[in-house]
C-alpha cells in the first residue's frame, strides 16, 4: 500500500507504550497522568514478556469481567484479587512506613466496623459463648518504651465458626467479638475473648478459582485485629497471630509479619481462671504495641 | 512483640513480589504460573513506582469493579479498556508478526460478523443508501508480487451515521455494509460501498470517563475492515484508512499503521461513474493486500 507522508511513528511492538503515554500529554491532572503512564509502561512490559495468544488475552478479559460482576454490597472480589496477589499488603506497607521500634501494620480487611462498643478493661467481646476462652493483655508504649495511658485498642475477630458478625447478620449477636478498650494509667489493657481459628476467604468466585488453579489454598491463619491509637501518636492497624497456626507461612492474603506472631499459652490454673472470670484451662497471650509519635 | 523463630521472610516492600510468586510453586499449570509470575512482578513494580495512597488504591478497585459491571451481552468495557490503553494492538502485533512485504494487521474490533453474504465483484455492500459513493478496488498478491486468484476479502464498516449494523438492529438492514468478495483469475477485486466516516467508541462508561480525565477524545478515524485470506497463505485482519481523516494521529484504540493509510480520490467523471454504477462524482481507493505463505 502507499504510505502517507508526515505521520507520527506507526504502532509497533517496540513503541506501543510510548505512543499511549504520548497521547496523555494534555491531561489536566498531573498525578493521574503519572499514575496512568506507570500503569501503561508496566502493563505493556508484562504483555511483551507474556506474549499472550489471542485466546489468553480473551481469557484475561473474561476473568476481569467476571471479577467485577461478582461484586455487590456484601462482596468485593477485586479487593480479594488485590489481597491474594499481595497488592493490598504492599499498599499497606507503602502507606505505613514506621520506625524499627513501632509495631508493624497489616491489612485492615473488609470486616472492620466503626463504632464498636467501648468496654471496660477485663470485659469479654465474645457474645455467642462459642470457643476456647482467651485472656489478652499487654501494654501500649511509645518508641522509647514509656507507657501510653488512655490509648484505645479497637479489637475485632471472627467467631469460632470462622465468620465475622457482619457476615452472619441474624445468626451472630450484633457486635459479636468487637470492642474498644482504653489503657489504664500504666498503659496496660486486658480483655477476654476466645482463641481465634483459621478460616477461608470467600472462594466461590473467580479469585477462588484462580487460587485453586495456582495450587494455592484460600485460608488465612487465625488472628485478632487491632487498631491502636493515642493522641499525639500515629495509629497502627495490625493483627496478632497465634504461633501454633498451620497457615502462618501461607496466609492467602500475605498479611503475616514475623513480629506479629505471638505465643498463645494454654494455662491450667483454677485460681488464675477464677481471677480472670474464665473457665479452666484457658488460653492467654500478651501483646504489646509500640506507637510512633505523630 | 516477641518474634517466633524459623519463619520464612516477613512481608516487606522489597520482597513482596518474591513472596507472592513463591506461593505459586506447586501450580500444576506451568504456563499459568509463568503468566501470573510476570503479572505479579510488573504489578508490584507499578505499585512501588506509583506509591498509591489508600484512597487511590480504593479508587482503582472502584474503577475496575465498575468496568466489569458495565459489561453485558452487547457491551464489553474491559475490551474497550484494553483497546484504549494500546494493549489490544500490542497483542495483535505479537500474534501477527509478518514479513516486511506482507500487509500489516490491526485490531479485529468487536463488530465482525461471521457468515456475511458472499457477493459478486462490483456489487455494493451498502444496503441503507446513505453516504458518499465509493469504489474500492485492488489486488491480492503474495510476498513475491504474484497475484493470488480465489483469495477472499471479508469486508465490513460503519454506516454514514457512524454505527455498525449490529449496533442498530431494526434500524439498519441486516448485513448492511458487509460482504465477502473473491479475487478473479488475475487476483483482482472490486466492490462498491460508501466513504467511511470517523466515529466515537462507546464513551458513556468508566473507560469514557477515564479518556476524558486523561484529556483524550473517544474517536476512531474512518476505516474499512478487511480479513483477507487465501488457501496456503496466512490471513490478515486489517483496516484501510482514508488519508484525509482528522483522527489518523489520535485513534482512540491506536489501530492506525502508516502503511494502512490510503489516498481516497474524489472522481468527477460521468462516464467512469456510469461504468461503476455509482452517482457522479464518486470516491475511489485502490487497496492492494500482500499475504505471507502459511
């Protein structure tokens, strides 16, 4: 065919990303432009490396479409995809750089509820009576080791069947296994709960099928969620994990950090149980949190 | 907190992709494993470069979700996203590497219909009578220049209002502006149509909003689609573009290649018009196609 003259470079495997990025030259939003340029560079680099067949490309289109269509008010399959590909934890790490002393963060997850009830130290958060009794205690300190009185700990976890209260409205009591505690004058806190168990993330959708195809399981190791905050300090969103969990090395959402794995001890001591108001034997864990100054 | 012993490396900004890829070690499908490893590498590299805030990450989740939810039987918003980010054309380029002599490929697009009517040379494909008359003619040859008799040209285009027949069922005649032609003993073909016009891709969804936010328009330059095929040769899926179109340098889907831009000539010659069976004046384009051997 006859080529016309004075056209810009024709599309090719080598310049494809340059051409797409050049087309954003008049974007009025500098941040959006930079973000999309980075996405286009890396997306084209991945396509060049993968060399997908047209059938594979179409399978990717179908997977993304189905992932969007799986989402509704109670299910967010793209967050699940982000979680299971380690992206959510990477975004968390980037947004929560800390001093070496401070408690490490991990993902918030989709089950936090704002406005959980404030409870007195020593109260239980378990309202359905299921599970092995657990006493959680510890301190909140600053990076220099000084206790922080009046710090709040917003705590939540799944119940003994592996579900959060918001996943089972009508089945679990409202605000089951949730509560906000405040440290005492010595920076100490303690409350009663039940030992958390591992559970599966929702895996009846495209992300679950992808995990299966990749030879991966859908389990998260047992954990208790915390948001620890105090006036004048940077809050931390994190978990604690019992060290005896079988999925610590293979959390489906990559949420485990070594420093967050703690020994949960089984205590057989009738007197101590009575003092804590739990049945004997009971589990106990000590979890201290360290906050950076704001 | 007390760290447990003998755990694998803890998640960090530096090793996030390594940890995710290591988790696929027992994937039974080597191709899927390689594809996902590449996706994870580039995805994490993009996130490290972009350093999204948690709000930006959530905006990305929302965009992908909405893109999936925009899709139905008649609309494929993720293909549109792939098209407008140049990914569809890159996949096309990778899957259609050719000799220097062969006609270049471009995207198939979503509007091809299998089973268009076979038509005799010289027939028109325009069934709605709208638009400026056009005569398309040319040859199909091999890479050495020898004509290929019996080659088929599957042809389709939008009508004078900028829509394909399948976008307007009931409004346009069935199979409007579609037809399959076969080259004669000298490898020649010719048919009648109307001069194509530029048109907008669907832009009332999230992809249209992204284009707008990026300072991009949603137009594709005028074009006629061809799939040219012959026994013993590799078929080519391509377009031809009139050289007078205002969007040749900014096709919303990056489908233009220099070699596919052709002069469309306006001919004022009553005798020639009568010979071709078109009104005077009329447009004419000569488009030759070159196929590589299979």
